[in-house]
């Protein structure tokens, strides 16, 4: 890993706005669901790296023309938030547009990927919604040109619009427009507000945490400095872990996500001061809800609680608990939000130690000139103090020909990261050279 000063690494930034190619209409508004508003303090940051071959002939003008067309159907991403008389936020679809940034970098992509992970934030805007809702864009693009001729495309996506699967559908559709293709899926806005059956005295959701009012500055209050650790896991490493912990006869009974989550859960418990994190949150895709339209927060959110010591437990026992006990708290979250008319402020990621399954997100589905990204980095901004663990698909050539590898992004308080690295190395999740 190469350490470098962030000063002047990315420079020459130009800022513009891009809106739909045609007028959406007058007085078009969208009322976010309770689930959408529960996620409003979180943001997704994706960075897609493309080789010089992929970038050849891909001009800014061509990218903006494709964006004009794509925003005709994705007009909500161009809106701005307002508040009703009751204080509940709603989205005014007024065609104000998305932000478009252009930048330069004197590094090659290969050099950049060898650098410290903290530099990735220079390639995707960290802007949040507020403190002036009227002027805050929900989506920002950043195109960065590298010395090698390659580019990165940074996506900043307000989670209130939809989850990582929605963001992935959005950016992949834009790529198809740039390639002069018809997008595979168009956004379905007709069923954006999913209704849940109201329960009598529903149990309060354990997966969210109410925070002090943030007003119109939509950012998670953080009590400590957070750090991100990114771990590539090859298919060979994964196979060895499965055999070591599960044995040959049970490899197919525990999915990869639950296995890795169990190992990291125990590692965090060993380094965290005070009481163990016995309650964790699980976030995963819900294919049944996804069929109603990709422009939504449709993931399953559940909690799992252990009534035994995490540090002393067999990792297989923890993984089995994650498989069998996880339910779905989305209806309780919707109920909690509606009880406050969508005005209260909550944190989901990091309210408890949170494990997020993005394995089947199509992060490598974005194509430019027929080329897929050489690497994709995705992260969450606004994770609460308890931390989050994200499981992403690895590059297609990362599996060494024996299945596909994974990438794990761990967001934790800075003071816990050093000890966590040592524990991960003991569990064969972190190789010696990755501790440099």
C-alpha cells in the first residue's frame, strides 16, 4: 500500500449541471416512503475504473448527451427536497439536474489502486443534502482522467432515492445509453410507495437508532473518527475458510455472506472495548420487492441477537445463527417513521454493527465502449458509531479460475482498526502483505 498526500492528487475540477432533455411537467412531486426517509442520512459512493481502451473516444460531450436522455426517465434524480407544512420531506421534480464534475490526476490507475484507500473519496463527491434543501443535488457524477489515459467514473447517490441495487441499475442504464443501446430496465415509479399491513402495537425495530434532530443538514452525527479497511478475498482463500470452519460436509449449508459476517463479528467483539456487540443488523437484497421497480429502498433489514459470548463462540454457531434468526423489520421501520410523520431522524447503517450483503449487486454491469470496469469501489457515507461491513463482488478475473472472489469493506471507529487487522490475520482473512 502506497501512502501519499491528498494535496493536488486530483485537480482542475470543473463543475456543471445536467438535467433531463425534456421538461418533466409542472408541479410533479414524489412522496418518499417511510423506508426511504429512514435512510436519508446515508449516501452511497461508487467509483468505477476504466482502462484507456474503454475511455478512447469517450468525450465529456458524449457522456452529457447520454445523461440528458437517461434523465428523461430518471427525472426524480434531478429533483430537490422541500418540506410540507407538517415538516415531512417531499421531492419536487423540478428538473434542477444532477451535478457533473470533471477532474485530472497525474497518477496511472494502477498507481492509484496501490494507494491508501482513503484517497478514493477524491474520486466521488462527498457532498450531502443540506443545509439548503432547495439547492442540494441528490446525484453527482465525477469523471477523473488519469495519466495512463484511463478514467474513473464516480457516483454519489443519496440513499433516500434507493439502495445500492437501485443505484447500480441507474448507472448501468446510463452506460447502455452511452453505448447507444436500449436500457435493459426502465425505472418503475408507479409502485414506489409500498404499503405494509399495520400491526397492533408492533415491536419497535431494533435495526434503527433515532438521533438528535439534524434539521435540513442531512448527515449522520458521528461521535468518533471512522476508518475504512478494504480486504480482497480470493476464491482460494474463500474455499480454504469454508473447509476450515464448516468442514467438507457443511460447505453448502452456510452461505458465503453469513460465514464471512460471523468471522468478522467475532473479530470485532474481540477488539471492541466494553460489552460485546451481541445485536447485529443484516441488510440484503429482496428480489420479490425488487420486481416492483428498482427506484426504491427495497432491501431486507433484519436483526440477529446472540444470548451467548461472541468471542468464545464457534464461528460456525454464529454463522448458523445469522442464517436461521434473521427476519425482516421493514414493516416496523415504516411504522416507526409514519408514527413521526417522516420527520424524525434515524440511522440504519451503524445503529448496530451492520452487515450488508451486496454480493449480487451488478456493480460490474456498467460498460463503456464494450469494456467493463477493471475495478469497482463502493462505500457508504454516514455509517454510525457501531460500524458496518460490506460484502461486494470482486473483479471477474479475481477468482483465480476457481469461482469468484469477494471484496469486504469494513467501516469502524479508527481506534478499532489496528486490532481488527491482527484478528483478521489470525482467521486468514487478511494476508501479511495487506497489513503494510
